[in-house]
C-alpha cells in the first residue's frame, strides 16, 4: 500500500478569454472515438511514467462499455497526425463532469502542448453546459499538473492523504 496526497479541484465557469493558439504547426485537438487497442496504446504512452493503471485493471468488456458511452469524451492531441496526448472526461452531459485523465506522451512535453490540449478540451466540454468540472490529482502526477489546472481555472476544494494498492 502507498499513501498519496490527493488534491481535488473544481472549475465552476468555462475558460475565459481567447482560446489558446496552437503552439506548434500541425497541432490539433479533436474529440475522438478510439477502439480499445488505440485507447490502451495512448493511455500507456501517456500514463506509464506517472503510474496510471486504472484503465489497465479493467476487463476488456468493461473498458469497451466505458469507451462506448456517449458521456465518455476523449479528446486527443495530434501533432502532424501523431497522437501526442489525451484528455478524458466522464459524465459529459450531466451536471458534474469529471476530468479523469489528462497528459502528454513524454517526448511532447515542454512545448506548451499540455495547456493547449486542456484549453481546447475544456471549451468543448463546457459547450454541454455542466454545472462544474472536477478532477483529482496526486503526488504521482507530473510535477507541473496542478499549476496547469490552476491556470486553466480549476481551484482546490479538498486535500487529503489516501491509501492505494502498491
């Protein structure tokens, strides 16, 4: 078992100001429907460095059902057609939408692509008029994650130590 400091954050209004301009030629974000193999490949490429395993512990049928839900939105960042990151939301269309996964493949980090992906994805989800968006981040996440969320408009509402399987 491992203890992690978990910070819960929420956003109660859509992003203000102009949308982020693409920080690199050929960078674009789109809501995509991925098959299981494509999703798992991208999930692993983004998540292994920060120890994501939630989706990998799901059975293929359970994951397939989750990905097929109209309320599951996966926004993929592509740079010159190559998948570079993802932003995954659950419960889109409901009052409270959870941002469950957000990140870049390590070789795409450090180029301002993360804030671009997050901004474009948040704007798309806010078009469904939720009451709020929320997420949780922990000490295993990228060291800059919380500051990116804060700049995007999220504010902490709870922080606590939680125990997870090792």
